[in-house]
C-alpha cells in the first residue's frame, strides 16, 4: 500500500537531523522536509541554509541569483568561507537555469569557466532543482546517505541574540550545554524561573527535568575547573567546525 510505504519512509528518516536557517522558513522547504520524516531544527546559521551533522553545508539559490553571484564574486567569497569550515559544500540551484542564462547572452564561456573554478578550487558540488519539493527531496536523500551522528551538539551554530532580548539570551546560554535544545531549555527555565536557580539546582532536581545522563554531564561541566588551551587559543571556531 502507498500509505504503508510512506510510513516506512518516515520511520526510516526520522532519526536524521537537518539544521535549517530560520530565514528559510518562508521558502516552505523546512516544512516539506518534516513531511518527509526528517527532524528539522531551526536556527540562524552563520553559513549556508541547511546543515547536515556529517559536516555537510547546503546553500539554496534561485537560478537567477546563482548566475548573478557568479559574476559579482559573491559566490566565490561565500564558497571560500564555507570551505574553511566544512568538508562538503553543496549548492542547490532552483529554477530554470537556461532561462536565467538568457540575460547573459554571449557569456556562456565565462559562466562555464566560473563553474569549473568553483568546483576545482573549493570542491563545491552543484545540484539542479526544479522547485522547492525537488530541493527538499535532494536534502532528504543527502541526509539519509550521510552517517547520522550519535550525538549532535546544537549550540555551535547558534547566532548570538540581540543584546536587549533577555529571553533569547537565557535560551542561548542553556542551549550551549550538550544535549540541550529549544524544548529542554524552555522546560528548564519554566521550572527554575531563572538561570541562577538553574546553576544552583541539585543533580536530582535537574535530572527530573532532562534525565540523569544529561543532568550529570551538565553538572560535571559546571564544576569542572577551567584549563587554558595549550596553544593559548580561546576561540571556539576550531571546535565549531567539527560539528
């Protein structure tokens, strides 16, 4: 039965996580991904539009924007940034690429040369998509074929909230702990009422909310003495690029 096949597909993919930039919501792709059974975690990503935990970054572009950014250099700047952090960079170009080329007549050779440079210099993969559904199906297939991480640290790709948004700061701080996502952070704040009470809580009290394993890890981190990096590096960027 068709329904049974759809259920099987959802059961098969639900263990895979995809991080979607919150600004992608308007495209409808995140909701399509959820309908395909993927766990979609919405964040403001520093780079790209979608991140798959196996170090795969995906940028979705309309065919018009893709061609335009080839000429103005934006695409190369973006690819250079992403290549310094991620092993696999994928551009999904959405729409009629041939139609977009009509605005650049007699410049086909330049476009070919730019595409070759993009692929060879920055190891970028380019996929052609008809529409949002096709894009979502690409992302779903990539997620399923990649190795799912046993534990995914959600915090490195969080963008710092605005300084006057205290609630977002509270959630941001809590989500920096391993295993704490949006829902767990909300539960913690609803229970304790403040970050101070959270930090001063007992292990058993915290375990009642998020489970003993996560609570033990958090308490261990809170009590752990700080050790300076052997190289004197205080930047977290090197750690972020591993996720």
